[in-house]
């Protein structure tokens, strides 16, 4: 029974990790297949479910991991919990730091120090580490189902209260929320994610065409926009925009790709079809949000307890997972009328909504693998991914960064961009080509996952 349950969980975990790698590695960030886009702020797309699904799995797996310790909080279990959380955090930090120095400059100790000063402290693995530690610590501390559930609810309500107190007029504002305010202090603006964006309408700006390949941009009258955090994406194929800032004045130069006819790429044409994006220094995996993310881990832990309770009656197990999951989804949607469903803030309504859907998806995996007894060969790729999830996720991050090293540039484009442009971008349309590139990337990692699984190599932290 225990082996089958772990295999079903491996399949669900593998499904989640494969999706994490898929959505993180499109062929081009300018051409993302629509279902693989995150919600800009409020709301939830299929892509926004991937991360909470993984944290949910962490909670479920932790139930069975600590079951052999009878869920006692003592020196042994605390050290096990703390050690694992610390290692995952450090791995995530080192992944952010990789390649550990600015490879566009000569190698030196100062180069390494400069890279360290500007490194992003938080990230996906760091969020997993913090949420895992907080969530499982509370589960071991309280032990009983009612007290653990109460702790999870308390975390969500406390987080809601902190957001409201921090900005009573507009607690969920993208720029003025409490999560961002905390991260601007700890760890500071230099060490948080600077790529978070929101789309701005072009009427927020005044444009001045200088020549055929050059135009200047300023905020329109009365618009409080910091141009240091604004960029434009050129929509017409065959070009990109290069940003230049001098004395507070921002200008853009239309740079054509190789073999592009500039007659159809004038600055005026590009300007009319560009997308304006404001890059806000805000970390969607920041410090404060780990509080509510821990509630997702607790959600998973309690689901593990439910699975264990019905271990001798798999049909009842599936039924209760579906019922509880559906109830959580509707509870999240209902609460979302006041406490918006928002992944970047990891709101309580988002915890319930995503956690409920995770229960439902897990129920289907258990139904097919445990109740209907479908052959494991149908789930083999997912089981292989789920057997070494952390290693594969890190390998994907290292591979992408390595492919973008300037040493591998071809014709002024990174290796990844060149592969996408020459092989995938012309397939039906650029967005679908971007999806095919991501699927190819996942398939390459699956080959590695399958080799490790066949050799029974499990790289654990």
C-alpha cells in the first residue's frame, strides 16, 4: 500500500515539476503560448497553479516523511526539517548567483563581490524552503488535525490583516502593497526580483521620432512613471528595441535582426505597435508571502493525513479528496470577493482555490493508479520526473543560463534565441513555436530523468 501511494504521489509530483520547467522555459519571453502566461496580477491561469501544486505535494510528502517519527517535534525532527529547508534555500540562492561572476567582465574578486551584492536573494526554491519550514514546523508543533487546520487559517488571516494595515486604502496595489514594502527593506531593492511587470497603455507616454531608427520617450503630462523601470517590446517580427538612458532622457533604437528589411521597420512603425512594460522591483517569492505559502504546505499535510486515514478504502479516499477539493475551490472563490485571488501576493483565497484544485488533480492520479489499477507504464515519464524533482529543476535553470552565455552567441544572438528563431518561430506562429521549444526542452530533461530512474539514482536533499 505504502509503495503504491508513494508512486502515485511521485507521478503527481512529476506532473507538477514538468509543468514548472515547461512554463519557465518558453522559446521567447516575447512570445508565450497563451495558456502558459501568468495572470498579470489578479486572477489565476493554469500556469499560476503550478507552483502551489508543488508546495501542496511538499506538504503531502512531508506527512509520510514525518509519520515514522510519530509527528513529534524534537531535536531529531527539528534538525531534519531545518537542515532540509536550509539546503533548499542555499541551492536556490546559488542558482540565482550562477555563474557567480559577470562573465562579460574580466574575472576578479571584485567581479565576484559585485555579482554577490546584486544577487536576488529569494526565488522559487527559497519560497519552497521557507514555506516548508514554517508549515511543517507548525504541523509538528500542534499535531492534531483541528489545531493544524486552525494554524493554517490563522496564517492566512494574519497575512490578510498585515496587507490591510500596511495600505488600508488599497492593500492589493501592485506597487504599494506590504509585501513589496518589506522586501524593499529586507533584503533591499538591489537584491529582489526586478523583472516583475505590468503592461502600460501607450497613451501614458509622449513619443518623439528622431530618425528612421530612433525615437525618444517621456511620460505624458501628469503621469508619475519612473522611466528607469519602463521598457518597450517591439511587436513587428525581425527587430528588437535597444534602450538608452542619458541625463534622464530615455530613447529607443530599432535594431533589426540579420536579413531583416529595414524599409518595413521604421521607428514610427515600431513605436505605434510596441508594448510598454513597467518593470517593478517586486519579488513574487519574497519574505512576507512565505507566511501564506506555508498555509499551502499545511493544506498538503492535512491532505496526506486524509489519504492515510482512507488507505484501506481507496474509493472513499478519492471521493473525499474530490469533495474537500471542490469545497476548497468554492471557498477560495467566495473569499476572493474580498481577498483577491493573486499569486504574486499568495493571498489566502489563492491558497484555498489552488489547494482545492490540487486535491482534485491528486484524486484523479490516485483513481487511475490505485483504484482502476492502470499500468504504471502510462505514467512512467511523470514518475521519472517525480523521483528527482529538485535535481531536474536546478538542472533546467543551470542549462538555460549556460545557453545564454555570450560565449555561445551566434550572429549576436544567444544560443537559445538562435535555436528558437531558426527552428521554432516559423512553425505556424511564434507563440506556438515557443510552446514547442519548451516541450522539446522538457523532453530533453525527461531523457535524463529516465536514465536516473532506471538506474535507481535518487538525488535527495
